[in-house]
């Protein structure tokens, strides 16, 4: 127990003073937690403090943020050619949460145009974004990052009881997401859980794996919402229900997860927990969790989050829409870090303090869609989530929902949806029930044409040799 306490102090001290963390010490904390669970069945009363870090107290958080931002800016100005230019004339010692807005945001286009100029450390592994919302970005990661991030994530999951011995994780992520897949594998190793990297193969094959055709049935499933939706459809078409599976948790990310799809995952696979997480390759290991009140709670310990007003670009006021902008701190992001990275994801700031199970962690609304996909009609502003929440799960519209929306010259919203069964009048009614006045066109496309015209992450299929061929 004394050794565990010493390791906790060392890790917490490194976080406070911004020094590189001892990865082996973090890994040992995971092992210590597993031993404690095995011996005593619980981890004690200080689990929340350990899981959320030492800076959940608002009074301490601001000092942490200022010192972490100064440390991060100082390193970027010294090591990154891109930021050396951008930060010319900026004294890192004067950077605070109030003055940070004087520094221009970094965008995806900057990473695409000058990737080598962002490097600040020895690269070890290259990964990339999926490219489903534009040109993919290649991101280099260091060996230190690839060892540290899984250790921190595993510690958090074990402390919260979200993963541990006896679990088997099925990973249905595209192989393009190299870092995310490797991270999940390492997290399972550290948590003493089994894992099966399945990838985005034809969804009916993934359902077979869930049924235990290739070994023990998984208890945890992770993937993108559109692919998980295809798995729901495949399972239902084959007559499977919750009693056929052993899943207790499903973790989704990368796309909008509707309430109806979350309910379908619970009803079809029997999962008690359906998690809607936020994360981006460019921002790892900064991440966010969605609570039962549908707030997105972003980790304040590993990065600084801003919400920039859509109209002014300044910090958004209470209840306003804005773009999520994130700065990962050093030493958590070391090789190819970004400063004030504008994600393009739109959220709404909360009007008042959150009242939910994660109230101690700063929060905004859940992701509403990309800024370039907002629809300003003559009557209102409609977000992609508004449309998905209204239509997802409609009879005649199988998961995942394929649609496109635009505003006509007359200022009306026009929505196209893919279905061979849905009546346009029913879709209009569903939208009206959610306060959206729109015209709807139903397109009876086959699967191949639908994927070409309305691409989703589930279309990044990786075909296998598991099926017999004549």
C-alpha cells in the first residue's frame, strides 16, 4: 500500500508541474488497482479523485490551466517551425486563459499543408484520420505518447469499473485509425482484459463474432455509430436479440449517436451501458464523456477547451452555439501537438452549472454536427443532430440513417433520405414533431449507390477471406 501511495504522489506531482510522466509508474498504478479489486472487491472512497485527476476543484483548475498553457506555448515556440512563426512576438509567460484568444486558431488545413512543421519530438508511429469529412490528416506520434496514453486510459477505466479482468473487447474500428486500435489493444492488456481486433468487416460477420463463433462472447464493443447501426440491422434481420449476446457495454464515437440508435443497441445486444465519447486523432489523449443529461464533459487535466461563437469567433456566451476548440497540454501531447485546434464540431454552451453525475467536470452540450453542415433556414437554425434525432429509428429507415439536407433559395429546409419503404409524408411528420419544417424527398437507392452518394464511416469496409468462394 505504501508503494502505491508513493506512485500516486509521483504521478500527481508530475501532472501538477508539467513534467513527463513515468509511464511505468502509471502502469503500476493500474496493476495496483487490479490487485486491490481482487483482494477487497472495491477501490475505496477516493476513486473519483484518482480517476478524474487532482484538478477537478475549480479553484485549482484555473491556475493549472494558465501554467499548462504557458508551458505548452513555450515548447511550441521553441520546437515547432509552424508555431515559431505564429507565436512571434508572444511572450509565453503572459499567456493565460484570458489572453489565449489573441493567438489565431489552428485548422485542419494547416496540418495538411505543413505537417512536418508541427513536429516537436522524435516520431515513432504515423496514423491518420478516416477522411470521411474531408481530406485525411496524417499524424505522427512518439513512442512516449503511444505508451503513456493507454496507461492513463486503462487507469481511468479500471478505477471506474468500465473494464477489467473477465472482459473481452471487440474492436470494430477501421484499420486507418492505427493509433486508436493500438491504444485499445494496450488498454486491454493493462486492464488484464482480452481483446479481438475485428475491424470494419461486413457487419453480419461482426455479429457472428459477438455471438461467440470465434471464441468467448465479447462483453465490450467499440465502433463508430454508423457501423454499429449496420450491426443492429444485421442482427435484427437474423432474428437475434439480447439473450443471444453477452455485451454489457458499447462505446461509440466519431459520429453523431442518436438516442434511438443508443436505445436500439441496448435493446438488440442487451448492453446496459451505451457510451457516447468524443475524441479526435489530432487531439489525443484529450477526450470527453457524455452524461445521462446529454452533456459532453471534457477532461480538464490534459487539455484546455474553448467554445468559439459561430458569428464572432470570440468565446461563446451562455447558451450560445460555437465551435469546439482544444489545446492538448504538454507533456500529454509531445510529438505533433496543436494549439487552439478548431475541430469544426458545433456545441452549445450550458446556461448555468450542470446538474448531473459528472457535474465536477466542465461540460457543454453533446456534439451537434460540423459547422459547415449547419442549416440556416428562414425560420431557424437546424443542426445535423436535430435531423438525425428526428429521423433515426423511423420505421422504413434502417440503421444507419443516410441523408442530406440543404436550404433552398426560398429559405426552406429540403431533406433527402435513402429508403425503399418510407413515405415522405411520414418523414415530414417526424421532423415537424421535433419543430423542424422541411420538405422531404425519399430516394430508393441500392446499397452501393447509397454509400457512394451519402458516405458514412461504416462504408470503410475491410473485406476478409472468411467467406468461402467458388
